[in-house]
C-alpha cells in the first residue's frame, strides 16, 4: 500500500513554543490530507482538511490561528502548533487519499506524539 | 447524538471465540464505510471496506444495514493477535465535493488464551 510519513515521531517542548509537524506522501500524490488529534483512549478527532494549493478547512472548535496548516505541494502538508500549551499534548496523525473516489483507502502516517511541558 | 457511535468495550474473549461489533451512524447520506484496526500507540490501518452486499475476508465479515444505519464486523476463530481497537469509519460528502471521514471512538477487543 501507499506510504505516508510523519516527522518528527515525537517531540517534547516548553510551553509557549511552536512545533511544526510534517506529513509526506512518499509514493503517490495526495490532493487532500487530513489532520487528526487523538487523546488517550479517545477517538481520532478530525482537526482539518488540507487541500493542496488552497486554504485548509477547519472543523468546528479548532482554532485556525493556533493550528496552522500549509499544503504547499501534492506530497507535503505541515501542521504548526503555535504557542503550544500542556493541553495541546496529544497524538497527532495525518492521513492522505485521493478523494475522487469515496472508497479510496486512507493511508495514515505513523503519528507524532507531542508533549508540552 | 454523535455522528458515529461504537460500544467502547472492552470485549474480552477467549481464543477461538466469535465476536461481533456494531457501529451506528447518524447521517443517512453517508456514502462509504470502513473498519480500521488500531494497535496501541500506533496509527490506524484499514481492515476492510464495507459494501452494501456485505463482504468477507478470511475470518472477518462486514455487513451494512442502510435502513437501520449501522455496520457490523464479525470476527470468527479469534486469535491473540486480533487484540486491538477496531474503529468504524463513515464517509460523507461535504459541500465542495470532498469525502470527509468520521471515526467512531473504537471498540477494544482483548483475546486471551
């Protein structure tokens, strides 16, 4: 199957700093990527849909100024958590698929575990 | 009501048992359905898509009931390696044409010797 990578796989930072997470589709072009957040024992919560060459679509309750998304190419989307606080500590996962077909599989990155001290 | 609901479990079953999970969804316009498996601290991986006619893949059988708005997953002859969280995923089309997936919170399965 297709491969999606994420970098870094884990990060520990001080409160108030910004953290950038990269999501890359390695062997296919992804017109759309999704960013999720998952707290322990909770479901994946969709944060935003990232579309190449246009603005991201954020889910209700997700602050677009805090979670900056850039999808500059068909193989790379970045999520920047600005001025991170301890409550932002979570598992962040991206996924990518070709949305032309609703049955196309979503391929997930391995996730990034963020801990904010 | 949540868009996609699952019993979180855990379902604790012996090896060899048959176990079934259900998932209900609220949006009658939902168009595609999936079961994903997520191991602890790992990303989800596709287990199988769910088609209207039902589909089977080895020990796994998935069913869709559009009238009652639920999907099911049946696992026969459970193995220890089946222990994981099973996520129900429902996709619906949004304005603009994208298919947006919604995840259930997952059902935890523990298979013991």
